[in-house]
C-alpha cells in the first residue's frame, strides 16, 4: 500500500531534499537480496484523455500525423490489463488538459529505494519547455505518497529526463544512465554523484542516434545479469563498456525501430509491443515470457511500454 506522509525540505550534500517527518518501517525487507523486478508491485500511469500529437518532439513523430484518440484509450487500457496480468497494482494519477504528453509517465522523475528502504524521487528537468509543468505535478504526487524528493536544482542547459534515460538494472544496485540526446552529460554526472553518495553505482552511456533519444528505446534490462540493446544507438566506447559488464543480447535496427527495447521485464514477463524471431530467441534464453500489447497510437509520438509507466518501489 502506498501511503502519503507530511514532508519537509532538508539538504543532502548540497542537494535539496524533501523528506518525511514520520519514520516509517523498512519496506520490502524480504526482497533485499532479490532483483528490482521482484521488489516492485505498483506501477504509476496517467490516462491519455488529453494525449495529442500537437508538437513534434522526436524523429518518430511526423508533422501532420493523425491520432485515433478512441484507439489510443483502448490500447492504454490494454497495457494496464497487461500490467495487472504481470502482477502489478496499477496506480492512476489524474491527467491535465494542458499537458498532452503527461501519459508518458517515465520522463518526469527517477524513483528508487535508498539503503534504509526509504523511497525517493529525483525530479527531471525536461528539454522541451512545453512539458516542464508535468514535473511539478509528478513531484507533488510523489511527495504526497511519502517519497523523499531529491532536487538536483538543474539550470540553464542541463537536462535530466527521468526514467527515460535513467534505468535501474535488475540487480537493484546499479543505474544505466544515458546522455547525449535529451539528458546532458553534466546533469548525469551530478545525478551519479548523488547516487554514489547513497551507495549506488551509475553506468554512463553516450547515445549517438537521434531516433533513440532516450536510453529506454535502445536498452532494456532483462535480468540481473543481462540486457537487450540496439548497438547502433551507442558511441563505440559506450558499447564496449556495456559488453564488459553484462550479458548482452543485440537486436537489429528494424526491431529497435518497432520499440523492441522499450518493453518492461517484470515478474518473469517481458511486456512488449513487438515480437520477432530474434526477440523470441532472447526471451527464451533468459526464461522470460513475452506479454504482447498493441500501442501503435503512442508509437506515433515516439513512445511505447516503458515510456507509459513508472514502476514504483
């Protein structure tokens, strides 16, 4: 159960922190030695009642593309059904009429659990001004749920795009952090410093293909030991570093352009909008069962499963 607690602001090594006034009991204690996927049983979504294609923000989004709004709602409801089938409790946050991309709930923050089993959220600073008001609504929601708010206070040309570019590995010890398209190297460095002080490692990955503007479009953590990637999205040095620290399953550009890496591995399932022979081979090798969903209307805006959710610790 997610509970709201009164919060206050404190400072953590120069970072603004909003923390609970009430000391809560340790959470998820029985899962301390298991994977992140096993610890998570809630997912945050926003119903796409006001979703539109009003602004071109990435190469997938074509000017003049037409949205089938009833179909988008139907597909989103199908995704929520898939989350429930995978054992997740779906938490819905209210949509706002002026924020058409608010349904892409991965982007507005990065969330986790610290070494004392306290949930925290790091608010994003989004590249597109038209989306920045989303962050305020999400930060308020996380605060109301009892999350400590770690505000990096990013300014000027520093951007950090939440769980679009910051992905927990399934070992719950490490974060994959993408930069180069949306999130900036300087912001990722600042994030890594704070996470390091909390005892978590951050692997910084340079993205070089504009189509894969977020890390979650080209890298999907599958198990504590393996990831799925599209190698063409990464700088050569970054690609070598990924191969050095995990079992790597590579997919083609065609699979990646169909959002194969924008799925979610959870509770033995891989929720995905795209199935190919290669993807079936990868999931079979890792003991994951594909759970297919249809999200064509959201693909027009450049997002799929991983963009439309925030897994909540």
